[in-house]
């Protein structure tokens, strides 16, 4: 039984037990030990014959809300309890590491061992998907040689303001805070910079941007394992990384190098994203593994890191990127939009499970009945 209830209880012990059962039984990739294991601030009350349940989750997962509600309702109906269930789920995201950066809670680097695997496209779509799942998001384009975020976000020709001649205000698109060297110069100019200059530009953009309070800052890294990656590990604290690859053998070789580099410089690798995993023909619905099969899965198993998700080749993603639009706004019910939302929640959940000392996995939360 749960303790420390309020004095006047309107909810029976049967309701309490059924709720505990339902939230424990609801398990999937996001909740491997059940919702109850990670929920906090649970309150259970009765209102006009309905059971009202309120609790807080530590990572964004709005697409799960309806499924959780339906599961709880089913458990009550199976027990022949006729009360309707009303769930109010809140999201409260904390920094998983102590750091000194204002306006940022968590920093996630999106990296790849080589170019051409869709890293920037994945970064932008992850930012939109995290937002769709309930988080506030920023994205920093660290590819100072070939910044692509202004094009993908529909922000070409935009320039940031400086309120004091030193700091820069991020440009906001659809609620997402963004910064890129592409905002600071003509996007057609070739960036011929030495590694140290490029690294300095990246560090300056990161530290001198006035981020407005984002739950997650995604850093879209340049491909490879060069100076900017080393600067990241040496001069920016509290960072975790994600590797994007395709199933192709040559991409996996470079992805392995990227994982090894982050391990050597003590930047935790949360997991692997396999992009361009397959293509589904829009006419016959035949599934083709154009770049090979099981490559990302095998690499994740070899390196003992999670495979966060597998994304298909999809023309809608290319069209949205070229038009500077978000698939989450243009076609939120499509399979690819839903895949990105699930990937975003999986990424945020892995950050919480792997690195957050507040994770209550091994404790039993308290339900306050009012």
C-alpha cells in the first residue's frame, strides 16, 4: 500500500490497486519496467464518479498518453469497475548533468563518421519530433564548413540580433531556437577555415548564444572525427552523443571510428540511429533494403549500445527538408512522422535512464489520494 495519503480519501483501495497494476503492466521500449517505475507526483482522486489520475514523467512522450489512458481504462473494465478514467500527464525535464550553461538543460550531439548518411536531416527532424512530444528544443549547426540548417529550417537570409554587441539571440522557427554560421555570412560563401578557427567559431556560437531555456540542445556536428569534435570534448561539459549511420558497410566502418573517438574522449554514446534502413515502394509496398540489412543492429550489439531506431528512405522527408518545413506539421499522421516521434522519445528516455541520478527505477513512487 502507498503511504502518506491525505486524511479524507475518496478513492477506494481497489481503485488504488488497479491503478498500480495498470501503470506497472504498461511496458514497452520507453517504459521497460512500466510507467509506475518512472512516474512521480502521482495523485488519485474521484470527481463526479470519474477517477482522475495525475502524474509527471521525466521525458517527453505525448504520443503515449492515449495508449496509457486506454490501457488503464481496460484494466478497470476487466475488473468490472465502471468508473471512467481521466489521465493528466505532465512532463518535467531536468538536466541530467551539472553544468554552467544558462538556458540549456541537456546537450545532445548528433554525429556521424562520414558525410551523406542524413545526419543533418535527422537532427532537424529529431528537433521537431522532440517538440511534438512535449519538449522545448534548440539546435546548433556546428558544421561551420557547410551549414545546412538555414535551408532545412526555411531560414535562409535570416540574421541573428545582438542585444549587446557580444551575444547573439537565436533565431526561432516554429518555437525551435536555432543558431548557425549560415546566419552569420552569405550561405553561398565557401568556408575555408583552419581547424582551430573552425573550432573557435563553434565554441563561440555555443557559448555566446542566448539560449532561452531549452530542455534539449541538439548539436548537429560536421561529419568525421576532427578538431571540432575534439573541441567539444575538451571545452564543453555535460555532453552526450548519438551516432547516425546507414546499414552500408563503409558507413559502419566510419560510424565505428566515431563511437571509438567519443569513448576515448569520455563523451558518452547514448546509442545509434540507422538512417536509410529501407525503402517501401509507394505502389506495391515492397520493402527494399537498398544499403544493406542489419548493419546498424549488428554494430550496436558489437559496441553494446542501444539501437535507438531505424528510419526509412522517405520522399516526404526530402521534400520537407528542401522546402524548409516540418513533417510534424505538414503530415503528422504519416508513418515517418510517427517514427521520428518515437525515436525522439526513445532518445530522451535513454538519456534519462542511462545518465539521470533521479531515475526512480528501483523505487516505488507514492500516490497521494485526495
